[in-house]
């Protein structure tokens, strides 16, 4: 039952994001559009490029989808609405999301296309930039909760949300999450203007539909992670816990979407430089501040 | 208990299977990712053996490490896609001999060691993680910190070596001329 609810929430979130994305881009609110374009994808020819690495080509979209679902499986929507409340939940989110990279390398290498391959390897560089900014803020979150269990992390924010307790960590995490979900302005692996779609370029039909769905789900999973780690998870007045989780997750996802719309695509080298020379020292500072706060403030 | 043994065996066989694929393919990326999935299967063995932290850590670390290895293999091999019929094995007899004897030693160690009684109860994942943390920052701190510093030194040294000497020389020249 819980599995079905979480999957439905993921699908619903992906649908809402697609609707909002369409609304912001075209100025028209069309709730049916994601379903229609999904159906259209199913009807289209799904072309296999010449001499592909067939295993990678077929596995990549599915792996991306599985990764997004696995990440969501350890994030609680409500105290008892979680698929698996692992003892190492916060670490598991990282472990699952590390395979986004593997999926994109597969999607890049598989179709035997130049643009796709550049996109795939680009994401490897992107990971070198953002990965520390995912792990180190989560470390500070786990420090406060004195646990890697995600429900305990939400529990630690009963009196004060982490966004107030460690705002620096929240900002770094959101930026890194946008880079992980390769949303604009970090959409280097797909970069429509310069790479003609990059890792998406050679995918058509049903495979592209899976890839698009997986990407939207990934955003929802990351927004849900931000909710659990920084926005007090299910805590909130009046409404039931699951409703708060959904509202916050959607708000973070929309924030990520809108922030990306008004920023130009960043250059790979700049991303790397800023993440390493500015991001990592800030993340370390965040850990130190949180450590001092934990020791000094009772 | 039997279910656990079953899953350990299944993931163990998967690890060996992917390990074989590493050497059976000529594509560098396939080879690297086969090694990745072999290591992931080892991580799943840890999970099946209820050592959750180690399992999740193994699964997480390998994804990035093997992907980085893949790009180095693509950069440095003359036929990264394996489409040119390149044979990447060499010293075949010696390799087979070394492989068979290493496997024999590993199996002998597994069978002949006294592993002690099988634990009936294990601490839950949270308690294990805490115990591991206490170990890493207590008794074993020196070993791990030394290893960490050594790796960091090696990374800095490797980066220093990789920086083109030309730039430094031209900068020196400029300073000398000023």
C-alpha cells in the first residue's frame, strides 16, 4: 500500500511539474498536456541508432527511473508513510542518486552519437563539481539529528527547521540538487542550444518518454529530499502530515524550476571552479558552524 | 537464515558473472561498468549480510569511482569502443595460472578458516553505524587518518605533476626579466 502511495505521489508530482513547466513556457495552463504528449511518444517510432551499445542504450532510461524511485523509497511523506526507513537512509539517498551518473554515461555512450557522448561525459565533470555539495550539507543535517535515519532527521526539526538552523547548507544543497537533476542552468548534459539535446538526442518514442518521466521524477525525489533534510518534512499546523510533505516538496520543485528559468546556462569550467573554490569551503564552514551550534547551544 | 544465504549466494554469483564480463568485452566503457556492477553486487552481499552501512557505502562509492575509471580507460586506450577487434588480454598463460591459483587460495581460506559460530542476533543498522563511528574516531583513528592524509598527499602530488611545466617556466622568465 505504502509503495503504491509513494509511486502515485511521484507520478503526480512529475505530472504537476510538467503542467507548471508548460504553463511557464507557453503561458497556457493545460492539465492534460503531459498525458497527451506521453501518449504521443508511445505512438511514435522508437528509432535505434546505427551500431549502438544496445545494452546501455536500453538500460539507461530504465536505470534513471529506478534510481529516482529508489531515492524516494527512503524519504518519509509522513511518520509511517515511508517504504523503507533504513538505518542509513540519508546515505542511501546519496547512494541511489550516484547512479544518475551511471545512467547518463550509459545514455551518452550507448547510442554511438557524438552529441550524446559529449553530454554523457560532461555529466561526469558535473558530478565532480556538485557531489561534495550534496554530501557535505547532508553530513551537517545528520550531525544535528545524530542519526542517518530519515524519520529521525525530520524529528530533529520539530522545534526549528534546518533551513533556519543551517541556511547555508540549504542553499548549497538546492544548487547541488539542481546540478544533480541537470536542470537549467546546469543542464550541461542535455544543453539544447549547443548539444542538440545531448544525452536525449538519440532517444525517440517510448524510450524518450521513459527518460523524460525519469527526469521529472528525479526532480520530485530531490525536492522531497530537500523537504526532509531542511524543511521539517511532515511538520506543519492544521493539515495532515502527508499534505505538508507534498506542499513543501512541490514548492521546492517549483523553486528549482523557476530559478533555472531566469539563469543562463553555466559553463562546465566555471561550474567546476565555483563549486571547488567557493562551494566546498562554504560547505565546510557550514559543518563547522553546525558543529559549534550543537556543542554551544543546548 | 536460508533466505539470507540464498541472497548472499545470488549476489556473489552476480559479482563473479560481472567480473567475467569485465574481461570478455573489448569495449572499455562496458568493461568499466561491468566492474561497477560487480562491485555493486558485492555491496548487495553486504546488505544481505545485514551490514547496512558498509553495503550502502560500497554501492555509493563504486558508482563514481568506476565511472571516473571509465573515462580514463576511454582516454588512454587506442580502441575504447572495442570495434577494431582489439585484444586487450596479454600474457595469457601466466594470467590463467595466476587467476586459478589466486582463486584456489581464496577458496581455501574461505573453507579452512575457523569463522567462529554464526551470529544469531546482530545489532540493528543504527547501532552498527554508531559503533562504526566510535571505532573510526576512537581506536582506529590513527590508521584511518594516516590513510586519508596519504591519499590526499598523493592527490596533491599527482595534480602538481599534471600541471604543465611550461606555464611555470614562462612565469619565472617573466619575473626574471622584470
